[in-house]
């Protein structure tokens, strides 16, 4: 990228232009909705999606969602236009445009959805598409890591969020968001309010990168600059803010809502401003100012007053405009000079005048100078802070500090590279092509236009948005540049003084901050440790259970059997057992003993031949049992099969090494006995009550008259249960084929 | 009516016989494809009939239940047969490219169709001993398919697979003997009422025995070892069909037996199942996190996902069973597909070990798209099928205040995302370590079509289930209602009871 | 007398389990044969034992004239024996194949499918 | 094993076993026996033949590949079951034809059940020989 602007500024042909026109058309559509919304209308469309779960494809346009939609589609259009030149000729531009457009649409779906589950669908889609965008430079290790980090952190929050949504839907009895809001205070009084709140905030805080979940956001800078501009201004990170705003009427007003949002918001705002000042990379510095903005927005949402709500709505718009603008400017600087390090930049103002103007306009708005919208935003901020009944000092203090730091950062990012120092040697910067300065200029100018004519914004967007936030008409405060001499004005002046001081000494401050932050644990490194720990734990666990040793597997399986039966026995108590030995004859005993002897011989022998003989003895013992107990067919089959078994074992055995000497293992022995004993016990219990012989009676009665056979066993096999026998012979065929295949591939393998 | 039930079993057997007799010529593989298509047709007809008429039963050999063998299809059986047929069609087409002539001559197509026959038989039989027989048909065919090719790691995996599955089989057989000894019947509908007269303590013990036997088949904790030991070794078509179908037969059997027959002490049996579900999910997903081979990762995920299905059964609420049924169907489609995709990756990028491949995103974008759909569906991203499956189960768990198990289910979902992105990042995003650019065009046009058409088809199905879940949810609801109130099932098999 | 054979089954199962755990595939095969037989015997005993009355219908009669042995478990056992044989035949060939390919009969040493280095 | 006597002897023995195996199969419906026992007996004959004269000779005497026999057996068993479809009966419903039946005697029964048992016989016969021949040749 260090090679300056693309020489061919026509971009990527149709692939580049179509998305711009598409996004522009969407923007135009939302503009056309403005009059209706300004007249306090609410537009809702819904079609059934999953009626059996009560989930609808419901979309709602009100002040809040329209404001977001305009920002998303408007900035989206400019970003796509910008990207088309920024990434001109990139071989994967089509994918880029596709993901960016998909991301924009997901974000629009998110802010328009009027169904909790539908909202979650879009929520996750923004996660997924942003993953693809952050990892766009996928051949770089860092891109992949950071994309995963963003996905994992927001994904984790997303799952908690899902649980919260499910509980919320259960508590409200509906998944419709407007339906929930219509229920008024019902949710706040619900027993599940607190868990729902915690889970939802887990989702919104991770997505909106509140401290301590903030670390993924600066890393998301791995994405191409236009993506950062989009992600940071109107989308992705604003999704969490949006959801908090959306749920504001239904959930705000409780102490836990107030304090959670206020504290997280304030801490994030101050912490992020300090971090921002520390950065020397322009993009990183801007990234941390985004955190500050998100903290501030969260802080406002904690409150309920009309001031706070108006401030929220205003600052939301202000921030989106100047942030998108500044990121795009940084992209221009980056392409033009090949660096984003403040220390290697200077004197660009004369060489890139249009960009410089855009940067200046945006920075002034960011810094909160009059007559920019940023100034109005800041005034409202202070007014909102003072309106907080409980702790005005804390809130106003946090706002003052973060605003002053913001001013300093604005200077570092947008003033210093253009108007201080001179162009370092080796750089040949020139003005960006129009496609790349158009966006910044338009967005930054809007900040000035709205500052001078705040009424435009007031009627069209601010008032309707505040209605969405409070659920009531007339709560919105007036936006004006000159509000008279009051506390906010003094605070503004204090901000300027403090901010200019910060800017003047920012290099020294940076060094101090550098030292200060050494002491705080770095969550980004923590992430690596977490991932390593996870992998390590997974490996350890897998090595424990899946150790590659058949004996362990078998041991675990048999242990499960024995423990399963014996513990169940403890739970149920002993089943009924009746032992009747009256009809045992000596021939029964001797056959049983013969079989047992065979089994024991097979157990203890170290000789292959003796083992085979022992199996033969067992086979004959079993066959004798079948003969004595009136099963001639089974007995013949058993004998024939047993012969084959012994023959097969003998044939194979000739080629195999002799048995190693058996070692006695107590654990194995205990387990074996436990398994055997449990089987015996169940079998004894089973035969202790009489058997229901209806099936056998039926077979005896119908075998000859209806199936024309006198051998009942054979009739069962070929007629009553012929399907079993069919399956059985299928097994035999397959066994033969499989064994044949196994033997034949041996030969092929050996020849290799 | 009875032929409607018999055909899905008969067709793959006939296909197997014909494919075997023509195994020396390329005709065999086309017979296999045609046979699968006929099976698909038969199972669609079956599904239509079940949707229209409710549970249907057919008495084989014309002998009335419970004396002969009854085949019976309720919605669950019908959908399992249908999805089996879909996988069979997909895999038999894929096999054209994946299975070499040497394997064909040794009877690959016959074994494959016998496997399908066994799976279908297990889904559709209403007789416990007959279920055992179909389990065996499936098992022995899977033995053959697993070691076909005879590479040393196949033999090694085969030894473990065979040993542990034989233990399960023998447990199952023993259980059937004992249950018969207690009730005097083998017909599952008849058993549902006959067990009421048996010693309830003994019944619980025998229930646990069945739970363990089916648990091995379903690959739940702590009985799943055979699966990760072997599933990554055979041909890709084989591991796809194994991954899709085999463990599901175990899940199906659990679902069937523990709603129909063993529902006398659910406070005990289903609490065990709940623990099993949680542990299976966690251990499986951690196992996957420890792997670095695509197929091994996917294998461990089968284990983990089985946990979700067992969770549905364990909770035993209508919504939970809906979730289990939905999950079952979704998972078969997605998991079979992922193994098929791994096969393509192996062919064009030269392996499935993640550290040795890469660059697929750059040079094979179509494959990347086809991977993203099932992979992110498996990870539970909306609006893909896996999201709804997980959503239903988590909701079911939360509805009964199962906070911990719901938390586990969600956390496991997160780790699933982790594994899927690991594959994505390493096989797709990262450049190939040897600097080559794997391209789909390196496949012959026949192979490319044979491999990509089934993959695309299954991916489309995943998207359809995800975007239009309503009919599937409704179906799962109806199916769950049948499972939780087996009256219709019992009446269909045994006729009106006095 | 069912009791007697229930004990026999238990002893066979115990011996079989111990053999299967012995980390030697030949002993595993021995165990497999034993446990299959034990399972068959379980079904047979579950169907109750009748001495000296095979389930055959004599010429000229429509049904057995005396109380004959329970035919159903016999049919089941017959099926199970055959299936068991099929499984066994495959298993023994597999053991043979394992020996010729992997040159080992101790399954715990077979680490090709799950190599040790991959798990460290 | 080069004994001529043994070879000639086994040839006869194999023939006898084969005939005996048919008998076992046919009588199975009424007395102990049946397709499985028959098939095993028949296979034993050929196994002996193979041991005495080598698998080469045994395969030649068989003319058809044993696995093909087994697969035909499976097909025949399946067709026996499918035959019922012609009469609108369920799969594996026995179809009987009594040749020369009179009031008192049912005559010579021909049935699909018998065909099924023949299928079983062929499957067992073919499968065992597939296995044994392959083992003999490999081991």
C-alpha cells in the first residue's frame, strides 16, 4: 500500500459501481421516509416467519431506527465509493464489496428488526460479516488472529445475549420488541429482570467494546481502512449501543441499569481517551476515541432525563459523521505517504488541501468547537450530566476529562500531520482522487451545516429519536449553539483550556501514560494467554480421555457398564430374586462345570493350542446345554459354527506369534468380576418371575395349521420372523465380503 | 401400506445385489446412484403417507403384531429414512469421484448400500430383536467400509472401532434377552405396555443397560472413544456417511426406547441422560479444540453435537424433543457435508492436516462458500439450520430453569465457533505452506461435478432449513408430540386396545 | 436350574472381560468368543429351560401334544449365533491383518490413527 | 498333502456332504435342519476338498466365485420375500402351492418359504467358502 494512490482511479468496473448505487438507493429510500417520521409516525411491516415459535419478520421504522439507518446507508454509500478507489484493482474486490454490502444490510436489519430473535439473527450476521472484513488481508497472521479475537469476544457476548433474549421473550410472553415496550414497566418488575439485564448487557458491552471487553476493537484495525471507518462510525460497535437504546424505555430507570451503564460508560470513556492519547498510529488513536464515544453514549443511556436522551441522539450523529470522515482521511494519508505514524508525518496541508479541509472540519467537530454540531453535542452532554440527580460531579467530571482528551487527540490526528512540521524526505504525497476525498468532505461539512442550522436535525431526527428512547413526546431538548451563559458553557471553556494543554504537552504525556499503562494488565496479551490456556486444557483433557489405547477405552466402557448397573442397583434396591434349585440334575451341573472349566482355562492359559482347545470345550458345553434343553437346531448350528470358529482361529493362529505370558492385574480382575456378577444377578432376577408365553403359544398353535411346518423353530426363522433371518444372512454375506476385501487389500498393500 | 414400509429396506438390498454382480464394470456405480434415487423416491412417498395418515404399520409376513415383525413409521422414522436417502444420494454421487476402481471391485457399492439398508431398517422397524439385526447389518457393513483400502491407520482405527462396537452389540443382545425374559415380547409397541407388569426396579436396571449399549452407538461420554479413533481414516465418502448417519442410529434408538418403553422412572434415567449430555458436549468440543486435522476436528464435533441431541431427550419437554428432532435432521445434513468438503480439500490441497494445507479461500472461492454454510451452521450461526436447532434446545433448557445446562450448551457453541474458524483460518485463509494455489479446476470435470453437486445440494438444504424453518419446526413439533404420547404408535401397531 | 446357568453366564462374562482387557488381540478374540456365547446363553436362559421336549409338532397333530421348550428364544439364539459368527469371522481376519500390517498384536502400541506426537 | 487316495476320497466325501446338505435343508421345515445347517454342511464338503486338493482345484470345481453364489443367495431370498407382492401380501408372506393335494394329504408342498431357505443355504455356502478360500490363499 505504500506505493501511493492507485494510478487507475476508475476503480473496479461494475463490481465497484453497482454496490455504491445499491447503497445509495437504500439511503435515498430512507431519506424519503424522513417526513413521515418527523411527523412522529411509526412504520411497521411484519410477515409471519416461524409462527409456531411466535417469531415474525417484523421491521419497524421510528426515530431511532431511521437515524441509524440513515447513518448506516449514507456512510455505507460513501465508504463503498471510497473503497472502490482505495482498493482499485484488488483481485478480491468483488468479495470485499460483497461482504461490505452484506455487512451493511445486516446492520440495517439489526436496527430495523422489531422481533427479538430476528434482531439476534442480524446481530450474529454482523459478527460473521465483520469477521470476514477484519480478516480481509487474510494472508497476514495478524489479520487472522484479530478477526478471530473479534469473532470470539463478540460471539461470546452474543451467546449470553441470546440467552437474555430468550428469557426476555419468556418473561414478556412475546418476541415483538414494540410489544415488550408497550408493556411499560412490567419488565422492570419481573422476577427475571436482573438476569435478563445482565445477559443482555453482556452482549451489548462486548459488541460495543466497553472496558474490559474493549481490547478487540483496536485490533479490528487489521481491516482495510474504509472498513474501519464503517465499523467505527455507524455500525458494528454501535449495534450494542443501539440495543441498549432500543430497550431503554422498557428497561431503564432502575438503579442497576443506571449504575451499570454509568460506571461502565464513564470508565470506558476516560480510560479510552487516555489510551487514545498514547497512540502514535493515527488509526489506533482514532480507534481508541471510538471507545471513548461508545463509553459516552452508554453513559447517557444510563440516564432517563430528556437532556441525556437529546445528548445521546446528537452525539450519536456527531460522532458517526466526524469519525467516518477522519478514518477516511487517515486512509488518504496512509496511501499518500505510506505511513500512519504521527512522528513521520507533517506538512501535508499544502500538498493535500482538500483532505486537509475535510480533516479540519471533522476535527473541529470532534473537538467540540463552535459552530460545529460537536459543540452542541458537548453542551448537551454537560447539561445532561448536570441533570443527573445522583452524582452530577462524577458524570460531569468524566465527561470533562474525556472531552478535553478528545480535543487533544483531534489535534494530534487532524491538525498536526497537516499543519505542523514539514514533509519528511522520501515521501511524495499528493492530493487524493475525488472519490476518496468526497466522503470525508461531505461528512465533515454536514457536521458544520447541522451545527449552524440545528433545527434541520432537531425536527427530522432528534425529536423522533428521543421519543423512541423515552416513549414520550416532548422530552427532547432544543439544540442551539448559544444557550446563554450557564454551567455547560463554563465547562466548555474549561474543556478547551484543558484540551489545548493536553495537546501542547501530548508528547510528554504520552511517555508518562506509557509508564502508567505498563502497570495495568494488558488484556490483549491476556487473550493470547487465554487461548493458549484453552488449547492446553483441551489437549490435556483429550490426552486423558482419548489416549489412543484400546485397553483404556475398553476399561472405561466396562467400568461404565459395571458402575451403571451397580449404582442403579443402589438406587432401586434389590429386585425380587427367587432361587429354585430343586430341579437341578447332576447332568446339568456337570455341563455347567464343563463350560466354566473351559472358560477358566481360556482365561489362564499361555498356550495358543490350549486356548483353542478351551474355546472348543466351551463351545461343546454350550452345545450340550442346547441339546439337553430341547434345542436340536441350535445345538447343531452351535456345533458347526464352533467347529468353524476353532478352524479359523487355528488357521490364523499358525501365522501369529505365541501368547505373551499373562500378567495378573487386580483392577482388571475386580472389574471383570463386577461385570460378570452384575450380569448374573440381573439374569437371576429376570428368571425369578414367570414368563409371559403368549408369543410362543401363538407359534405353537399356528405353526402347522397356518405355516405348514412342524419344526416350530424353523418356521419362526423362515416365516414368522423371516425378516430377521434375511438380515442375518445379509450379515453373513457382508462379513464374507468385508473379510475378503480386507485380505485382498493386504496383498495389494504388501506389493507396494 | 406394508410395502410402503418394506420398500426403503428392499431397495438398497436389491441395489447392493445388483451393484455387486456388476462390480467389475463402471455400471456398478450408476446402479448405486440409481438405487439411492429410487430409495429417495420411496422415502418421499413414505413421508407423504405418514404426513397424511399418521403413524402407519405393516406386518411382515402377514403375521399380526406382536407375533410377527412389524415395520412402523411415525414422523420421526419417516424423516430419518428420508434424510438417510438424501445422504445416500449425495454420497453415492460423490463416490463416483472419491472411490477408486480397486475399492469398487472389492464391493464398495454393495457394502455401501447394505449399510444404508441397515440404517433404514433400524429406523423403521418396530421390533426390538429386528432392530438388533439391522444394527448388525449396519455394523458389519461399516466394518468393511472402514478398512476398505487397507492403509495401516485404517487397520489401527478399525481395531478400536470393531472392538468397542462389538462390546456394545453384545450388551444390546444381552439386554434384549433380559427384556424378553421379563416381558415375553419383542414388539416395541407391545413392550410399551408389557413393561408395566414387570418388576420396576429390574426394569430400571435393564434400562441402564440399554442406555449404555445405545450410548456406545451414539458415541456419548464416556463411551465415544471408537469414533475419534477411526472416523478420520477411511475414504471420504465413507466417513461422510458414517458421520452423518451411524451415531444418529444410536440417538434414534435412545429417543425411541426412552420415550416409548423406558419412561417409567424418568426422574432417574433422564437425569443420567442430562449429565451424559452435558459431559458429552464439553468433552467432545474440547477434544475438537485439541486437534489439528480437519477430519479429526469434525469427528470430535460429532461427539459434542450428539450431546445436544441427548440434551433434548433428557429434558423430555415437548420443546426439548422438538429441538432434539430438529437437531438430528440438521446435523446429519451438515456433518455429512463437512466430511465431503474435507474430501475435496484433500484432493486439491493435498491433505486434511491443517498445518500442511491452505490457500483455499484465495484460489477456490466456491469451495470456501460451500464450506462456510455447513461450518457456520454447525457453529450455530443464524440464519442457518444449526442456529434454530441450538435455539430450540437452549430455550427448552431455560424454560425448565436448567441454567447450567443451558450455559454449557451456549459455551460449547462458542467453542464450536472456535474450531470452525480454526479450519477456516488455516485451510482457507492462510497461504498454502508449499506455496501452491489449490484450484478446483485441477479436478477432472467429471470429478468436479460428482463432488460439488452433492456438496452444493446439501448446503442449499442447510440454507433452506435455516431461512424457512417454519415447516421443519412444525414437523418436529408433530413428531415430538407423537414421541411423547405414543398412543398413536401403539394403536397403529397393535390395533385398538380394549 | 436357570440359576445354575445364570452363574455360568456370569463366570463366562467375567473371564471374557478380563481377556478383552489383556492388551493382546488374540486374547481379545478368546474373550470375544466367550462373551458371544455368554450372550447367546443369556437369551436362551431368559426364555426358561425345558429338559427333553424339543419344539416339534408330531405327524398328525396340529400342535405340540406336550409342553415343549420355548421355541422363540431358540430362533433368536440361532440368529444371534450366525450373526455372532459373521462378526467373529471379520474380527479374526482383522486381527490377522493387523499383525501383517502393523506387526503387532498389542493394541495399545498401535498408534497410527491416533499418533502420540499429535497429542503432546 | 499329495496322497492320491486322500484326494479321491475327499472328492467323494465332498459329493456326499453336498447331497446330505440338500437333504438337511429340505427337511428343515419339519425336523431339525434348514438352510443354515444345510449350507454349513455343504460348505464343509468344499472346505475339505480345498484342504485336500488346494483352493485352485476347489474353485475350479465350483466354477462360480463363491461370493457371487452368496450374493445370488441373498437375491433369491429377497425375491422369495418380494414374490408375495404379486398376491398383494406383505413382504415375506409365505406363498404355498400344494401339488397333488387331496383331502387327507397336502401333497408336495412348494413354497416361497422353501425358496427363501434355499437362499439362506446359498448365502451360507457361498460366504463360508469366500472366507475360507481367501484365508487359505492369504495365510
